[in-house]
């Protein structure tokens, strides 16, 4: 395999993946934004050919896919890409597709359910890609430098340093937080192994939003500061991935813990987050 094409090249995950690929393959970044070093296309259905296409061009921000026209455009794009590249297509999906059954950890074979336009989009595109022999990657909550400002971790970090309570909307949800570098390495392993299928890619460890906020405060050195939930929800919301099958198939595992990676990313040089 010589030529790897990455769509959404200006996006969060792609910016961390492309340098890994460039060290081993001819890598073709593709974006609808005019980005230095990337091929510009008006529509991702015009993505240039390659031995493998990694489609990262659907953002994780749910609001980006609220409009019907956006959903239809994304569906049309994946339909065309899957027809053109078939088994040579890797599609970035989301752990949000899993039906909330209260499972401790969700495996690939567990029930999935569309609950909004975003998860409907993801599941439709997953089915399209899988039916053509391509691969699907269900990512958990990714974090790291350059992550979306709307993410819960970004919201927490914006309040550090600070005085008074650190506020979150709801501190009870339990989520699976994976570093963007580990996510990028999982895609590299898919390229290197050539393995196909649906892959859960996460840390495999659950952390509550309260736990995340307390960890950030501890790393800052202000562990006694209060964490205040402004709109707590009494309904259990747990979404953690079972990654054992992915680890076996790809020879991949998260390289470090949430504590270690957050410290390295955000607290090693005294950064401010406002």
C-alpha cells in the first residue's frame, strides 16, 4: 500500500494522523478548506484516488449536522465514496450509535439506535461502507490539542485557572475519553494491518464528568476547588467501549492513561485555557 488519502485534512483527528502516515506512505490530504499542503475540493465526492481513503470529513460537533441539507450532503458523499473505493474506504463513526442499554461496556455486536440526525447519519453511512467491504471505526470521546471548543473537556479547561466553583452542565454522565494521538495510531494500525471490519476505538475506561473536572483541578494544583453541576440529570448515562476485539485485531492499545495524557497535553507548560 503506497498512497493514502485523508479527507477532512484540516480537522482535529486528521491533523494528528497525517504526520504519522507521511513517515511511512505517500499521503494525500484533502479538504474543502483552502489549507496549505492539502488538495482542495469543493465536494468530498471528488476525492482523488488512492490505495486507501480514510474519510474523516464529518465533524464530531452535533450542530454541524443539524440541517437536513448537511445530512443529505454527507449521505451522498459516502454513497459515492463507497461506490468508488469499496473495500479501500475507512469511515470514522462514533460510539454515540450504541443504544443505551445500561451496559458496562459496549461491544461491536451490541444494539445500535439512531436517536438524532447525527446518529442516523452515522448508522446509514456505516451500513453503506460495511456493505461495500470497507471499514468502520467507532471512536469514543477524543481529546487533545486542537479539540472542539464545544467539548466538555474544553469547557472545563477554559475555567482553569480560576476562582469559585468550576461549573459543568451535568456531572453524572460517564464517558470514554481517548487521546487524539491514540486515535490516530489506531488508524495507522488499520492501514498497516489491512484488517477490515467495525472497530471500537476508545480507552475502554469510564470517567464521569465530575471525575474529569476533579482530575483537571488536581493537575492544576487546585484540588480543593468545588465542582458545581448546573443542570444535573438523574438518568444514568454511561457510554464506555469494549476495545478487546480491536486490541487483538489491530495489535493496538491506548498508550497512556487519561491522567498521564492530560498532564502532558495541558498541564506540563503552564498553559492558560481562556
